[in-house]
C-alpha cells in the first residue's frame, strides 16, 4: 500500500516531466534479421512503417547518419528500404555479446523540413558454431591423499553463439572417483572436478575422462576434450592461502607496475615440501595473463598492462600456490578485479548535414525559422557523471540555435531570417563538456554557407537617364548606356535589358532599341526635331532567376535642333519662285491702301491708312512678307532683304518684320506699272539657309479693285454655307422617310381593327381589343337571323346607310347599348366594301340592336325605344339556319344578355321590331344564287361587329356549348 501511495505522489508531483519525456522520445523503428543472410537482403521499409505510425505528407531523402564505423546495412534515399550490404555474421558483429543489435540514425525530409528517427536492427543468432575446448587433451595431477570434495578446475570451452545456441553445460564420462560441478563466473561457465571417492595410486595410477560441452540449439551441438588424471604419491600437506579479499576494485587509470594485491600461502611441511611457489593457473584467459602477473616467491599480483573501463570492467584472476616437494598438490585462489571508471575520455561531437556530399553545411537564405541545418550527436565513453555531456554553441549563434531531439542528439536549426547579401557565411563553434571531475570538453567548428535565392531585383544606377541627341542622326548609333546590377548569384544575378512595349509615357518606342546584355541604347532611325523634340521610354531590367524579378528606369532623350529647314514664304505665296502682288492706290489722295489682317481680307474691308513720311520715313506700307522656318532658336529667326530692285530706292524692306514700303509721296503716278523685286529670306543658323523669290508688284486703282472684289463675292458661297445647306436638306429628307415608314408599317395601331375569333388567339397576344380572360372558340354561340323581304323597311324603323351618308347617332336612354365610334367605322367600311362589289342599291342590310337590356337575361319588347340602324344594299340571296342556337353573353356584375335565333317563318310572326335583326329582302331573282362564301362573309362581319361592341362596353365573358362558328 505504501508503494502505491509513493507512486501516485511521484506522478502528481512531476506530470510535466513525464509529458516532456514522452514528447522528446524519438521515433524508434525496430527490425529483425537472421545472420548469414546474403548481400541485398531486404530488412524493412521505413516509408511503410512511418505511414503505419500516422505520418502523412511527402516523405523522402532518407539518409543514414554516419557513426564513425561502417554499417553492414544501407538505406535507400527514396523510400527508406533497409537492406544488407554483405553477409551478416553475428559472431563477427557482436563477439561475446548476448544481444546483437545494430543501432543507427536516419534523417528524412517531411514537408520540406528534416526529421530524425532511430533504427534498431537485431541480428538473430543461428546455431552455426559448436563449443570448442582450447586443447583436445588436458592433464590433471592429484595426490592420492586428496581429501574428499576437493576441487580441480578444468579448461573452459568456448561457443561464439549466444543465447540457447551458446555454451550451456558440461558433462563428464562416468567414473567412481570424480563428479563434475559447473560454476558461472564472469559470464562464462567453468567445469570443475570434485573428488567423491578416495584415490589409490597403487590400484589406479591414471584415469582418462571425457569432458563434453553442450549448447541448446536446434539441433544441439557439442565439443569434447580428453582429461587425463594422474594420481601422485602422497605429499602430506598442500599450501593454504591466508585470508584474502575475493574482490578488488581498481581504477582504470592505474599505471603499469602497480601491485594489485600481495597473496600469501603457507605449507607446514619442512624443506622443499614447505616452500611455496605462486603462479597463474593455466586456465586463466589470455587477456588476464597479458594484464596481470604474480611474483613466484612473494605472491605479489602486479598490473603489467593498461586498463580500460570502457573495454572491460571486470577480470577474474586464478592464482595457484604449489610447494616444491614431489607430488605437490596446488592450491587455488580466485580473485575478481573490478575496474572503477575515471573521467579519462573527452566528449566527442559528430555533425551530419544535408546533402551529405556537400563539404560544408548549407541553408537557403529564404528558409523560415526552425529550418533544419545539421544533426549533432555527442557521446562520451565514460559512465555516470563522467559521461553526462552538455553541448551549446559558443559563437555565431545569433541566427542558429541547438534543439535537443533526445538524449545526446541535437539539431541545429535557424533562429532568424537569413540574408546572403548581408552575410553569406557563418562559422559556428560547438562546445561539448561532461560533468566529470575534472571536466573534459570538446570543441567542434561548423562552417555554414547561405545559399542564394532570387530575392533581389536588379537595381539601375539611375532612376532617370538623360541624353541629348542631334536630329538627322545616323541610324544604329549607340548614344547611351544603362546599367543595372543584381546582387544575387548565378542566374539570379544575370540581368537582361529590354524596352517596355506598353509605354505609359505616350511616346513611340520603335525608334530605339537596347542591347539585352550590355544595356547600350541605340537609335534605329534618323530623328527630326520638328516632329518631336524629345522622346521618353522605359527600360526594364529582368534577372533570370525563379521567379524572375524586374525593375525599370526612364530614359529621356532630348533632340537638339539642326538648321536643316529653309525659310518658307507664305504671303505673298510664290509659284515657281515668282510671287504676284497688287497694290491698290487711292486716286483721290494718292495714297497706297493696305488691308488690315486676314479678317479684313475675308470681308474685303479696307481701311485707308496714311503712312506719311512724317510718321514713317520709309514711305507707304505696301504689304508684309510673311515667312516661317520650322527650326527653332536662331535657326528659326528670319531676316528679310531686297536683293534686286529696279528702279532702286523705290522699295524698302524691313529686315526684321518683313514689311515692304513704297518710297513715294504720290502713288497715283504708279498706277498701272509693274516692278520686279528680288526678295531673300534667311535664317540665322549655321550654315545660313536662304529662300529667294521674285516679287512682281503691280499698282492698281483702288476703286476698280473694290468693284472686282464685290462682284466675285456675290457670285460665291462660302464653304461653310454650302455645308450647312447640305446637312439641313439631308436631315429633312431623313425625317420625312422615318415618318412615312412609321405610318405605313404599323397598321395594327389603327382603331378600326377588331378582334378576330376565327384566328388563333396567340396571333393577337398584344392586340389592344383582346379580352383579359382566355376565350375558347367553343365559348361563342352567335346565331344571326337572316330574312329576305321584298319591301324596303319603314323609315321609322330603319335609316338608310349609304357609302356617303355618315352614321347618325340618336340619343339613347341610360342602360341602352350604343354603337361606338369604332363599330360605326367598321360598319361603314363594310358597307363601302359591299358597295364596291356592285351590290344593288335598292337592297339594304339592316343591323338592329336593342335599345335597352334587362339584366334578367331576356330582351324586352319596347316599341318606344329608338335604334341606330345600319341600312346597306342587300344581296338578292337569302339563307336560313336549320337549327336554333342560343348564345349567352355574360357581362361583369353577372349580367347576361340572351340572343335567340329562331326559324325563318317563326321569326316573321313573333320577332318584335325592337330586337336586333339582320333583314334581307326576299328577292326571287337572286334566291339560290348566293354561294357558301357569301354566308361565311356575313357571319364573319356579324361576329366582328358584336365583339367590338361588347368589348367597348365592359369586360365580357363568353361561354357556350355550341359548336364552332364556321
């Protein structure tokens, strides 16, 4: 109960410790393989085992962490397949070990990050060895006076197999004097002969025994040796060891020559039989014989070889003492020497990085925090506190840190953002120190190279490049170099140049090109300052990394003007080098009249200016020579001069303004005369360019000039006026065409169109007269009464309706049906159509309608009610219906009107005059001549009139079970 309470208290006190231990425990995968398997034997597949443990994602780049010694197995980097490199021999790999296991570590990449796992491969033993004795025959001497239970050690057998396949026991051939006792000492089994019966040399001087060593393999194997026991004559006493410790502890750093222990044995005999000699038993292993020696006289056990606790920490020394008498019987003392560990081994640091063939550790500059750099494994051969090691980074740890995986396994991971351009190499110093006294340490240096990524765009030396280029340049001339540098390495730092095609600066880029490598900007064609005095475009620099990065700079090219354009004279406009100028002269005053500007020229308005010699010593202004030069600056500044004038001094030309003066006081005498002047217009560029013309000046009468201008102006229309007239005419014609098309192409909007129940209602889905409720043809039952009469109806009953007479609408009392304008027009159109068909005018078609309707569903007789009667020419033919049909017309408010059509004879006698009756005179000449088409036409007209009338008086619901109207 106390133990349970203590366990619970421990769990409560340190739950975080357990969680930390569980979390820090590395992933361990175990495999088993039999020894003696051939090379290439598959042991396991790490990828499958990781998937079984729930690992997801990409698992790749498996690699074995070197441990300082060659492993007999290999690991495939793709899927982690573990296979043998050679034939496995367990005895070679783990000699003398009960459990043979190969332990190594494996690094693998998961999702871009490196992970660590441990692999344990147990090499299972096969019973492929038999126990072997060092000698096939061993001799043993014993005195005949040996006491019972005396023990004599025998040689040990060796079986390199382990477990049940190793040495398990011994057996001795049957005899009556000796028994076999098997003891375990130092992990090995020792066989000893035990005297169980007194010996008698005279009876049996020697004995031959067979000692057999056995294992428990399947099948079991054995080895044997012959033991020859020689019985010696009696020697009274054997040496006896004084009391000595059975176990001695010795430090592993004990120097050679140190006396381990002084043993002492005594023999009470006298003389030679009492002198004792010490030696190591012949059954002592060879490694003990190399390390220890005993003085034969003094019995001092001395260390004569170096000890190593890490190699073997305990030895068994079998010392025997024998007197010098004949037939001496040796005595044995077994001493166990245990080594004590001292801190004589410094820690060791082993670093592994990826890729393994790289001479230094590498990491990408864009790696995020906690990115794996290297695996650090520290070890110390010492034990206890001497083997407890602490490791840390001494210098250069700002961007890196150590992360413990488990035990003495660590990872170096990134701790900050790296920038190769800022620092491309790190030198890390790792220190491992144990906890021994004195403490030992180890220092290891690690060089880390930062790998480049394309994280820097090319940088131009200038953001704006300016250059001046003269116009009329030579095509292909390189006039500018742009430079851009990229601090990245290899392809990421290789820059190429180009001109951006989509130039948001709005200037053409086809005139220029840039060399992709050198950045030399070349002009492709000759440029003209007068077309554009500057060009700007964008040059891009892009590296060849992934993804590529780009930067840009603006190039501004200013074009320098060259004097390459001659002056051009616009007024007076020359033709073939000759310009004509008419100078009007006011005859009354003798003055030259000069027009004021272009507007004065257009309106033919001249103002008289008197350029008298008082104000202008040059004379009268005749005209202004207007010229221009496309060049700029001095190249475009003009000067005017007269090169040849006859007679001289009559004309004067202002060299700056180009104003031409006539040096005279009376211009009347010049009328009708013509003079030729040589005019030169020059710019001030270098070289100077000059345009020369011949100016023919003719002096005319001002009055004649005005008459000519007025006559020409009246016979002409300006271009603006003509254009306005054309546009107005076009718009008018277009408007008339649209109006006519709209009038003739939309007959459906006319009011005289009625709903036709003969056609499918889908044709009139948008008809303005279409009832709101869906009407089927079977819902309509209209039976008109056709009567033939010889006499013309009375005037008080009907009113004749001709094609020329308009419809006269009589006032009707409230509640009566009235003939709507639409119905009246339709009736008039129908009458017109029938009259056009050459019907007799003496016959009339009369449509009578009730003046009032009672809402009980019947038509009352009311002779005092006036009607609107349509009288039209009658057809000579008549028809009747054989069957009586009834139609019911339902109005809103559940009102019904019933129209009854009876037999012809019955109608004559019973139908009152106030009912709606379509009457025809019975003309015997025409009877029988009406064909079926006439009947159909009459019925169609009646249906149109009825539907139009009721549609205008309100919403109508028509229902009937009568057959379809044909």
